[in-house]
């Protein structure tokens, strides 16, 4: 589940973003109205619009907080000083822990993309930017093991992650995570031993 932001200069802005983060993730973006966010955050409409001119601005701030939290998890794995394969395992374990956390209901970005399918939407573009960063991060890690086929292998990893995130809130999350982590191990083994860019 995404973590709520902390340490904002404005207490009212923090309450608004905390409330939106909780409600958007738990119930969906379109199903949560501004009036409810204002009421639960205990602020006035004027206060909300002072910090967020429209609902879309609040949605983008919500996704930015989730993106920041995920980048922090990735940075923590990368700076642990493990070999590249160990870093990928640590990142995978972090994903698995998230799937098994209380209140988990899938990937916040995939959920948002489903609600904002228009490619020109700023929300849709924010989703794509996040996913591009994640793919690039995994590609760079795999390239440290071997450069050939790093991007195809990274796409494979992201697809497994997406599948685990989608299935993790529908089926037994423990079983889903075991399957995901087994798949990551198999990917690393095959990738290190073969030319992953060759589909044969």
C-alpha cells in the first residue's frame, strides 16, 4: 500500500494529500469526490483549491508521492552494496512485501492508468513516466550482469511484477509472491547463462 507523505510545510496540504492517498488507493480515483476529501481532511474547499487548483492536481500529487516512495525503495536496494543480481532480488523482495501488506489493492499506477486511459491525460503521462523509470532501473541492473539482452530481460521482469501486483489482491498473496520470486530466480539464471536477446 502506498505510504502517506510526511513532513510537508503546510499541515493542511499534508492532511489533504494523506487523505487523498488513502482514499484514491483504497477506493479508486473517480469514485472519491472532492467533498469527501475535504470533509475527511477537515479543511475547507478554499484551502483545498489554494493547494490544488483542481482534482487532477491532487491526483498528480498523489501519484508523485507513490513514485517517490517506490524510488526510495529502489534506492535502498541499490545502495545496499550487493551484486547486481542480489540487488534485483532485494528489489523483488520489497515488491513481495508490499503485495503482502495490509490494505494492498494492486499497483497504484496501473490502477490510475485504467481510470485515465487517454494518452494525452497528464495522469496517464505520469503513469508512463514512472513505468519508464522503473524499466530503466531494472535494465541498468541487469546490464551489470551482462549487457546483451538487458532490456528484453527487464521487460520480462516488469511483466512478472505487473502480474504479481494484479494477482496479489485477487488470490492468496503468499502464493503469488512465492511464484513471483521463483520467476525472478529463473529469469536471473537463464539471463546469466544465455543470450537473452535471442528468442530461440
